[in-house]
């Protein structure tokens, strides 16, 4: 979803609490991966890999001049022969330490294996954030959480008075908000016309092959 569609989506959601909620959560994410931090780890459930969020955060990191937003995607299953940056398994969570941030994205139950690794990361001092359907155990471990309830999930703890959104859409709002209100990238002192031209190029260009 490009910047124009995000802007249109925000207009549609005006009057709901999603805009405030996603910006608040994005603020927690941005603060936790400040330059003094040790990096951002992104993990999904066994059945869901947050590929799109990884790609969008990577784009926001480049656009906003916040390299700390570029995540390391942690995978439950690592196929043979994939590039190094896509070869990080769950064992990485065992080494998560103070200063690092772990963002868990889970539209379904995270499962005991993942919960155990998240518990280890938090115990070792990592900041844990959760974007999920309201799992109670994951919510207990998270320092901050944003709940996107599924059709069979209780709305307790979810965004009040909000339109029904799926997790993918909320991820777009969070990633876009995470790159806002930040300093421009070094050596990129562009005039407003130049920035518009660059945005137009980005909207028409094919997605990068990184992910």
C-alpha cells in the first residue's frame, strides 16, 4: 500500500480511534528502536510470516532516515539456500538482550514455542511489542500491544469505536506512522518539489527484490 492509499485510508477512518491507536503504537515502536537501541526483531506465528510489514518498515527506514526501523525477520522455518538476511531462525530470540526490540505479529494463537522464546527475550531485557488478535498470554508478555480482533476473537482490549479492519491494513497504518515525525535522512536536503518528484517515482516503481 503506497503513501497515497494510506492517506485515503486515514480519511476513511476519520472519526474512529484507529488513527490515534496506530500512531500511538508506532510511537512506542519508534521510541524503542531509537539510535541507542540494539535493533528490531520481527517475528510472526508459525502460520504467518509478516513479510509485508518487514518490507514496509524497511522502506520507511530508508525514507525517514531511521535505519533502526529496518527489521530482522525471524522465521519459524528457514528454507535451504535463502539469502543470509532471510535465514534468521527462532534461536535468534534466545540471544535478544536489553536495548533490542521484539515485535510479534500474530493473527492467530502464537503457540507455546513462540511464547517461550518471547518470554526469554523479555526476561533478558528486550522490549516486547505485540500486534495481534488479543492473545492473553502474549499480551501479558508485551510492554505494549495493539489488538486487531478476528471474527471469533473477543473485542476486549481492542480499539474502541473503530471500524472493522484486518491485520494487514493495520500493519500498513503502523508502518507509515512509524516513519513520521522524524528527521530527514543525512545529505538529503531536498526542496518540496524534489520530494514530490521522488514520491511519484516510488509510487510507479516496482517493489524492491529485498523481501
